[in-house]
C-alpha cells in the first residue's frame, strides 16, 4: 500500500519539532561502553514485513537497532521511525546506524503512545511495524539496571531510567497481598504468597538493599532448588520487571493502536517471549481488522536457537491490516482520504 499521503520525515521542515534524541542535552549523553544485543528472527520478521521501496516503517523496540538495520537494508529508500523508551539504547543505536542519515528517525517514547509519538512528527500511518518485546541483553546484563538476580545492583528494573517507579518503590507501596497477586499474575509463580511475605519481611528488617538481597528473600521463602533448571528467583524477577515497566498494558495499548497507525494492507510483526505476551498478540490478531499471515506462531530455526539462547522462547506473529471501507481506516495525515466521506455510513466489510 502506498504511504504517499504521509508526511515523511525527510520532508519535515527544519523548524518542526523533530527532536533527535542525542541533541537533548549533549552534556548528559549516556556513556555506552558496549551495547551488544543479538537480533532475534531477523529474517522471519523481514519476510513478514517485506519492506517496499521507499516505504515508511516503524520499529517499536529499537534496542540495539538490529531489526531497524535489517529493514533499512531490505529495499532502497526505506525509512524507519525507531522508538525506544531507553535513552541509552537510543544513543547506542544512533551511533550504530549513523551511516543511514535521515532515513532513521529516533524517538524516545513508550510504544503504548505510538500514535502520539508519530503525530508529534507529522506522521499518521506507516507501511509496516515490528516489535521485539521485552528487554535487551544490555538491559539485563548491566548490574545498575537491577534486572538480574545474578548481579548486585539497585532494585530498579526500569527500562526508562528517567521516569517511573522502581521495583523497590513498588515493593514498598504494595501490601503483602497485592505483591503476592502481582507475582502470581505476571510471574505465574505458585508460591507467590510465601515469596511476598518474605520480601516484605526483608524490607521491614532493612535487609532489602540490592538485587542479591531480593534473591535471598525469595530463596528464604522457597529454598534454593532450581526447578527445571530455572533459578527460584526467575519468576519473581520477571513479575516485578513486567509490573514496573507496565509491559502488558503497553502491549495492549500498542495492539489497540495498530488499526490507527498501519496503512490498509500494512503488516505488524510482533516477537513475544512469554505466554502472557503471546496470548495478547494472538487474541488481537484473531479479531478486528487483522488477517494473520500464518496460523501458528513462527519460531526460530534450530541453528538460531543454538547460537542465541534468547531466541528459543521467541514466538513471531504477524498480521495484515485489512483494508476496510470505514472512514477511520482510510484516515490520513491530511485528514480523510478522498471518498471517505461518502463511505462513512456504509457497513464495514467483514474482516
Ligand atoms: C529486545 S530489545 C529490542 C532489540 C532489537 N530488536 C535489536 O534487534 O537490537 C527490546 C527493546 O525495546 C524497548 N522497549 C520495551 N518495551 C518498550 C515500550 N513499551 N516502549 C518503548 N520501548 C520499549 C526496550 O527498552 C529495549 O531496548
């Protein structure tokens, strides 16, 4: 589908509010010693999107820039709006993708606000969109982020270190029962009550100062045994991270935005890494104006799984935004498309 009605960012006037992340405050540029994230299922994501010459795409989760780079290389003149809520990731990817010049627009925003983020840059719709959910390897590995139970760091866990409540703040704010419910819901952890009580006890005893203290409180509740090769703290850390970053709310907001930001015929390709995410994506693609590209989610090849452990839990779902006759679907950055007015009262075609 053509994106001709869109305001493409290379054409955005210089005095517009396009804000390139690295110019926000040059004195406070984050130090990025290394930022290595191995891209998951790049070939499959590309196959789903099949970028067209001169098309405009959105990478909702820029991270190390792997998918963005693959999209840029896929066809001449392709442009990408690259979103991330993590300033360090944006900074590192900007360096990596410098040679693409103004073919990439870097935007710091949670993807749940994708419509607003695009609108701020005069863009309404894109030809395709990808999202590689969850956290990047550097986010997990850097002790100061507090996402890993293997490294001593603050109990933080925020992807966007410039805003929002930390995991410690969340633990302090929630009651024992609320904390247990959250650990059960987002970690699918059966022993959530015991764990929540132990964490709150450690907090009251002023023994909850670091991620290793947090792991100790969990082990105190359930013992050190690894179940199925998995550390006893895995599920609780996952739950806290999902809650702190409101990952499922963000995903729901992104899914709800798809009909508004994708051109008719545009493709959304989403990579999820646990069942809570995949369930939401699956449900969204089964309804509304979407037509899944494949029935079952695609998974990484054996070779990729052998080379990159993270890819083993990846599930790729992709869907076309079906062209409907509703005015909303044909809305463009200029307003409604020609003919949309006349079609307003027409019944929607079955999707
Ligand atoms: C798995 S990494 C993406 C890796 C990237 N596809 C690559 O190949 O290098 C996920 C990235 O998405 C970002 N992210 C996760 N949830 C987000 C959200 N709701 N809004 C914006 N960015 C988000 C994280 O900060 C992280 O940098």
